[in-house]
C-alpha cells in the first residue's frame, strides 16, 4: 500500500478554500445574508445569527430554532424540531464521508469534516471531489468547509446591519434560495431513472402532504416518494 493510500494530502486544504468562489458559494452567500436580515427583523441581536450558523450550520434548523424561541416553545420541543430538520442531512454526511475517507486513518478528521457537510459540500463532492485522488478529498472539503463557515459568518453580520436597506420580504426570499438550489441540485446529481422518479414522486406528493400532515409535509413526501422509487427501480431491474 502506498503512502498516498494511508495519509491524507493536506496540501489540498488551501485549494479547497477556492471552492467558495462557485455558484453554490454564491447561493450560500445570498442565503446567509438574508438570514442575518431575517434575524434582525425577528427582533434578535446579531449574536444568535452568528452562533446558530457556527453551531447548527443549516438554515432550516436555524430558522426553526429562532422561530420557536420567539413563540416561547419549550426546550425539549425546540430541540426535537431542530434535530428533525437535521435528519435530512444524514444521507449526505454518510455519502460524503464514504467518498472522502481513507481506510486505516484516524476518525478525528472525519468528525471535524462531518460538521461542515450540508447541501453545498454534497453538491461539490459529486461535481468535483470524486474526480480527485482519494488522499486529497477530505483535506479539500475541510478547507472548503472552514472557508465557507468564515464567509457565511460575515454574511450574517452584513445582512443584519443591512436590514434598514433590505426589506424583510427580500431577506426571506434570499434565505429561500438555499432550498431552491438544493432542489435544482437533485437533478444535477441524479444518475438513474429511479433518481428522477424519486424527485418527481416526492414533488407530486407535497400538496397532499401539506393538507394531511402540514407539520411534516416535506419529510413524509420525501420518504414516501423515495421509497416508492426504490422499489419501482428494483422491480424494473428484476428479470422477467
């Protein structure tokens, strides 16, 4: 086994920081700029925007947390709600770590990288990282994650103090760019017919789920649509 197979090439860390200059990075900047303005519009000081970004690192969970705080929800209910929004990231974390980890190396770099894994890192893993040498993947993604975190903290602060210039509805629209980008990225990273079917089925089920289970509409639509697509794909591959 070569040295490349057992040690990460950390020279790729600084190259990873350049990944922030991409369409995904631009969308994140707009989203976190809008979140900063949204936080001020909700009556908070700037520090909740910064702290939630550093700790949660997922806009839906951050918005849910601050919304429930303003509504006076209990600690347990708030923690469960935020945790539930984070479940959607588990498949991404598993996929990215599986494609970037080196066998026989320590787990500490994996734990550190896992905190930064969200939609943007998943998209760039599928588009760029899989083409790299395996030893360079985790350092590149870690560099990108650290750089994104620093930039988005700055966007939070900028958005917060631009609230007088930025209407609340515009701030909300900017924050909404992140899920829009995620939806488009699903098509960009689809590889098989079952992938497209899962996206279409989940989307088609959203109106019904909004009526039946409005608090869990996206989760139920995604789970049911993905499950149907999985079994449909298995049936299609089965020999007659």
